[in-house]
C-alpha cells in the first residue's frame, strides 16, 4: 500500500486537490447553462466519481506488501471493522447531499458565491472539529489565524457578490422588457449551438452585457429570474453544513478516535475508507436523482430513466466532472491522513479556482464596476493568504 508520509507530499496532494475540487463545479455549471437537466448530469457524474475510488483502492491501496497494521485494500475488506465503515459511509452520505444541493445553488446563487458560503461553513465547523479529532497535531497558533483569514475572505466574497449583483441590475434595468417583475424578455432566443459559441468566446452577445445575461437565462435548465433569493441561500447553507461534516466523519473512520473497533483490529486505511465513502455517496446520488427524474424540484421538467439514457448531449463533460471530483477527494484524504485533516481543509480555498473558471467560462464580473474589481482582487488575495497559512499549520501524524 502506498502511503503519503511526508509533509511535502501532503502539501502537494492538497494543492492538486484544491485545483481539482475547484474545477468540477464549473463543469456542472456549464452543462446547466447549456440546458442539460441537472438530474441527468449528476447521474453521469456519480458513476465516474465512484469508479475513481475503486481505481485508487485497487492501485495505491494494493501497492506493496500488506502488514498487520496497514493491510492492503482487498485484505481489509474481510476484517471486522464495521463501526469505521459506517463512519466512512456517513461521510459519503453528507458529501453526496452537499454536492447535490450545491448543483442547484450554483444556478440560483451563482458559482462563486455558493463556493464562498459553503467553504466558510466548512472551514469554521469542519476545521475546528478536525483539529480536536487529530489530537491537535496542527499548530493552533497558525491554524486559527488561517481560519480568520478565511472568514475575512468570505466577507469580501459576499461584498463582491452584492456589488456584482447591483452591477447586473443596472445592466438589466436598461434592457427592454415587457415584464413588471424584472423578468427580461429575450430579443432572440439562441439555439444550443449558439450558446456553445457564447461560452467558448465566439458569442453573439458579449459577456457582461444585458443581452448575454438574458440569453443565458433563456437557455439554462434552471430558470433564475423571478426565483426568491432565500431559496437559493437556504440550499447553499444546507450544502455548507453537509460539507462541514464529511471530513470529520472520514477522520474518525480512519483513526478511530472513539475506540469503536475491537482490540487488534487495524484502523481503516485511507483507500478502504475512501471506497466505502464513495460507495455510499454513489448509492444516495442514484436514489435521489432517480426520484428527481419523475418528481423534479424548482420547476424543472419531468424526465425518465429512458430519457436519461438517451441524453448524450454533454455526457462526456458530466463524466469528466465525476473523475475530477473523485481524484480531488482522494488526494485531499491522502494529504489529510499524513498532515492532519484540519490542514487538509485548506482545499476549501477552492473559490479561488471556481472564480477563475467563472471569469473565464461564464463571463462573471465582466463589465463590472471598479468597486467590484477592487473587492474581487482583495478577496482572491485573502484566499491565497488563507490557504498558505492553513497549509503551514500542517503537522505529522505519528
């Protein structure tokens, strides 16, 4: 079994995980904006997300000889470790609920703000829990100032969203409308190919303009205009609460801080725990999204399992998103097992990456006010400081 046992290796895992975990939400957002039903996308995503866990377990989890303290993946499947398995599966369940909820929040609240809110909740709750679960192996005098930097970045992120929303309102107020409630009529509804051009840089309407905002609204699967803000925020806060619990659950699964295993039974290795974690994540996703096919939420159209199987438009991107997220989670856990899960929560600076993709792919913040640009720069700078400080707090698990 391959084990990351150095601080440098752990930090490398966390940096790569940060990039991957900040990228997959952008892929899901892109598909939703192109009109693909989120139920179809999430079913595809869940398949490859689980397959990554199987692949990692059968490769990294099987490399080298098996020892009594650190058995290989297949050896550990037959051992009496049910309590730890249940903790790992509980972590997978809350992560699945969080990811599923955030997919809808991306549309209602926006990619950047959703990531900012969920990351802040995860950092405050999850990092604190992991610090004590890890027997304080992280340096508190560095860790908690890092958390404070994170919260400052979150406040700046909220200010960025508020300023950008005001900028968009000004743009839309100047756009011709026959609606009384601020819902803007579309001059010309583009076809799907037209929107693909729009997001690849060859747009009919320029990013940052009112035309662009209205074209996106008319093409996307989840309609945003007219939706109450509190609905999106409620979904976002629920997702953040779920995200704050999955790493502590995984931590307990691999380190058995509460001594639930029988004497002589080795702790779950990170690859075995990740397998069970991903299996429960997969099962919950399949059950809920199959229900949502026939009983959709947020005024989405009904679908069916047959319609899902026949929907190949964007399937490759959805499968890729599952691969990206799966490897991101795996690397986060590998780094956390070596350096402490509190330090591994530095990957919650993923709004850095998501904001980059939001600007590059979706034209977020284009043609915004000077105030918005200043706040955006300040937010990104503080996130960079926060992730550096949290990684500097890394300890070494004995």
